[in-house]
């Protein structure tokens, strides 16, 4: 079936790092995840890294999404410029009141800006926990479910290390809870307290690096899916970069 773990703390904004080495070989049908999720289900907030497995020799698909009040449909997918099964790589979620930035080895691959001014919902009021899971999703994960999990290859193993959260820690998972930007313990047990991420944005160099990734490695962008949005893309897609 699957397995997973979660953070003890709830966070309301933060910069959260995890080093992951993905399932090697034939990983078709499996999904390795690293994401933030609030309490509740139908009206939850969520920020996703999901790694969709594939048959041996084919690239992993890195799937990203943002949910607010239970509504997502903001998928962008990428291939990676390295073999994510050979070594550990750092995957970062930077979430502040102005933007969400997804980073791979400190290279930004996606930015989702707060566009509430034009009516686009943004996750900013519900604390979220970090979750990491590995599970079977062969009904959709690999080539739309056409390639199933080969259970003769089990057990499937993904490795995680060096979890680090520099974040505003909430005392519980309720939106009415008190929140303090006091930092969170990292894997070494030390408490960190640096809030530079709270107003962080992409400088010109980072924007160019993100454009390079999106030009060369993005394989799906909901903003350009005319079949899915025949009446035109969602409002945030029309904003300038």
C-alpha cells in the first residue's frame, strides 16, 4: 500500500527543505511525495511536490500543484536535468504571504504569486504540516495509468534526509491558532530563526534560471492547456512574470 511520515509542527509560512533520493529502477505506478497540507479535506490548502515513477530508463515526472480551500487544478510538470535516483537532491518549498516558490537544488522551477487582487485564492490562513509518503497510484501515475506497478520489483524504497524547516510555527492546525516565527528544529536538533524568506522574491538571476528550467524541462503547464480551459486560461496565467 504505502508508508509515510509527517512533521510534528504546523507551519504558517516558511522555507522547508528535504533531501530525497527516489525509487531506482522500475518505479512505474509509484508516487513519492513531499508536500504541505492543512487540516480538513474538502476545504484544505496544499502545496505539492509529487514524483511520478516510470519504467526503467524513462525519466521521472515531477508534478507540482497548489490547492486553496480545496481547489487545485494548477498543475505544472517537469522532467529533471539529473538522475534523481542516483543521489540525494534538495527540494524546497518557500511559502510566504506574497508567493510560493518551488526549488530544486536551490534552482527555482516554479513561482505561484499571491493574486488575490484579481480574485485568485491564495493559501495564507491555514497552518500546514509537512508530509512525505510513498504509495501505489498505478491507476494514474505512469502514462495516465497505462503502465502498472510491477510488484515483482517490490519493495520500493525512497530515501529522505536533512529535513530542515525555517518557518513560522503554529501551536495547532487551526486557522485561529497563535503563530510565532521562532523557527523549527532541524535534523540536528538546533533551532533556527532566520526570516529572510518571509519577504523573499526572485531576483533577475533567479528568474533567468527559472525560465531556463521551464523552457527546457517543463512538460505540462495548466496555463497553456486550451483543451482543459477552452474559455481561456485561469486569471493568474495572464499576469506578467
